[in-house]
């Protein structure tokens, strides 16, 4: 860990997470609606996605330019298994995004069908089928598999992995609160019987 950029990566992910959390907050969305009205409703989600795409490479650049040292490498034949699991996770990630609507996830649907940024959706829109039968946040589950099964890891990469994991779990807690506000008892019933991120852990399904 010494003579590496490990702690700088943790700090960088913290700043990255704070900026994204601020943009995702009701306060930021409310300000955008007051300032830009209909245009905010149309383009805010797309702006958020583009901002994420622009800022994410900064973290990767830091991994490359900061002092670093090898941490571990997954050996053969186990690396073949991890690569296979990553392939399944990538397929699952695509499926999970598709279940909630790829166009809406990317912000494209909102351009033609703008809605208030802080509007509440009806309980009938709560996704509970497919991968959502096993975990409440399959997008995060599959992302964690992709991240933690990287075959070659340095201290800088490990800092990025750890920082992103902590940020995502904290963000999930805030997202859970928003979902309870939006879907009420429908989400509470779903939450009681479905694990949050790790399948079969925390479930009360009988």
C-alpha cells in the first residue's frame, strides 16, 4: 500500500460519488426544473448519464498515472472461471437494465416523454420479475461481479474497487429510501422477501 496511489484513489472515488449524489438529489433536480422548466425534464437524465461517462475516465487515468504496485493476479485455470462469471454478469447487467427500460435508463425516453423530475411513479411500475425476483438491485449485483473478478489487480485498482463498492452501498441506502417513498407498502412487501444485493442473503422468502 505504501508508495502507491491507493488512498488517492479512495479520495477520488469519494469526490466522484459526492458529485454524482448531488446531481441525483431532489434539491438539484428541483433547481434544474425551476431554472430550465420543460428542457430540464427532457434532458436532465441524459445530462446525468453523459456527465458520468465524461468523469469516469478520470478515475481510470489516475489508476495509470499514480505510483502503483501489483497486488495479486488470478492464476490459471481459475481465471477462466472468473472470466466466464464476468461474461454472465455482463449479460445479467444488460438484462437488468432492459427490465427497467434501457431508453429511460439512458435518458432517451424522457426527451420525447418528459415527466417532472421528482414525480412519484405508481406501484404498478415496480419491477419485481426476472432478476429482480432474486435481488432488489441486480444492476449493482452484476456490477460488483464484474469489478471484483478483475484478473489482474494493483493497489490503485484495488482502491478504485473498494471505493466504488463503498460508494455504491451507501448510494443504495439512499435509493432504498426514495423507493419506499415512491412505492409505499408495495416496496415494503417486496423488500421484506427479497435480498438487497446478494442473492439468498437477507431474504425472508418462504
